[in-house]
C-alpha cells in the first residue's frame, strides 16, 4: 500500500508582531519576532543571518547573497526572491505566497515544512538539497534542477515542471498531481513517487522514450 506524503507543518506565528522599519534590521545579526513590510534588501551580501518568528510582506531580496542563512517560523507574501543565492540555507516551518523565486539558488539546502504557493520558481537550483515535507502548489518550476537532491514527502500540486532535471535525485513518498512533466530529465529517478492518472497518461511519450519504446503512427 502506498504511503501518502506527510503535509508541511505551518509556521508558528502569533497574530500580532512588532512592526519594524528597514533601518532597525541588522543584516548581520538577523531579526526575531517582527513584521517587516515594503523593504528593499536587493543586491546585498550578509553572513550568519537568522530570521525567526517573522512575517515579511513586499520585501525585495533579489540578487542578494546570504551565507549561512537560517529561517524558522516565517511567512513571506508578495516578496521578490529572484536570483537570491542562499546556498546551504536551513529553513523550517516557512510559507511563501505569491512571491517571485525565479533563478533562486538553494543548493545543499535543508528545507523542512516548507510551502510555496502561486509562485514562479523557474530556473531554480535545488541541487544536492534535502527537502522534507515540502509542498509546491500552483508553481512554475520550468527548467529547475533537483540534481542529486533528496526529496521526502514532497508534493507538487498543479505545477509546471517542464524540462525540470531530477538526475540523481532520490524520492520517497513524493506526489505529483495535475503537473506538466514534459521534457523532464532523469525520469527514471521518479521511482518512489506517486503520480495521478491524467499526468501519467500525458507523460506516455516520456515513458516510452525512457524505455526505448518506439511509437507507431495510427494506420
């Protein structure tokens, strides 16, 4: 019997958090128990940054390089994380909604209890990352890479995974529902995943190519 993917745990956030101005945030020490809105941290560089129990709205961190980033109990809404480089990030109980993650680099990351909803995550890199209890819902993941990544209880709901790369990935209790898997690389690595029937039927040419099966024209 197939074991269903475990859902992500939501962020543990109080209803009200202290409103903080951008000048009050220390890019070296991080921030705890605050709400940050309408701030620009684009093209910054920082190390050992800690974000804990935080709500972030309309914040731009595009193009920044954040080393040794730690994020726990956070909700990000309408943010710009495009081309953010956060290699080796540790994140747990994080929800990201209606934000841009195009080109984000999360190689060698540890991502637990993460939910990403309604976001472009195309050209993203999750190479050699560990993902556990992660859900991508209504996301564009075209040309994203999961090379050598470890995925446990990862759910892809109504996502566009065209040309995504799963070479060397290891999947356990993962689910694909209503997804476009056209042109994915490493199709054999989907062993260990469950896929809904319409997606399986739509992938028939992909399965045939992976098995070296030719497709006959109708007489």
